């Protein structure tokens, strides 16, 4: 079992990728987002391959920075939710 880090201002967000992406590109996107300081966890949802769940520390990054990082991977995406 791995070590779970607690972040005082941890938030979750869901991003929708408008483009079709394959398995390799999904892994590349996950890696790119995980390199963003403050991002704790990134994963595409299994049954909805265009949705990405991201956990991040609000003290270190924002959902806007995370979305911009995603869009820098040559995909079109948007934030889901309020």
C-alpha cells in the first residue's frame, strides 16, 4: 500500500476532452498533468474515456492552470461542473 499525502486544500475536478484520444495519448496526458506542481492524482475514467478526474492542491495550482496544461497537449478540453 502506497503512502497517501494529505493536502489541506485538496480539490477535485473533472475535465472533458473533446477529441478522441487513444491509450498512448491518454498516458501522455496523464503524465503531463502529473508534472504540474500541486497535482496529486490524474486518471481517465474507465467507462467514459473523454473524462479526466484530477485531484490537486489549491495552494500550489488551480483548475485553470491544469486545464491550460491539458490544452497544451494538443487537445481541446473544458472544465465540467460549477
